[in-house]
C-alpha cells in the first residue's frame, strides 16, 4: 500500500489484506512503523531489529507469528 496523503487507511488495509490472504505483512513505514506498533511490537524494548539484521546478513527476514492477525516483519526506525 502506498499513498502520498496520510490518514487514508493504508496500514489498516494492508494489515487486513495480509491477514485474509494468509500473507506476511512487511512493514516498511519510515516513521516507526504504524503496523509494527499496532501489532504490539515495540522496537525500543528490543535488542535486535529483525529486518535490519536480515538485510545486513543477506538473508530473508523471519516474520513474527500473529494470532488472529497477519504475521509481521517489523519495521525499525533506523530503516
């Protein structure tokens, strides 16, 4: 999902589509990751950054498994 205007429901639509399709939600939001924070993942409480670590290692990031929500590769503010 992408749009130039804020507040149009990009995160909600992307999250719902990923859940319904059984897909992984890859949060690439530049501003602390709205889907990541809505999922309950707090980067400030974590020692690692799954997305950044995977990019640095040249491997595919491992998603976090959700219950009654889409699996997620969380964003990080350093991205």
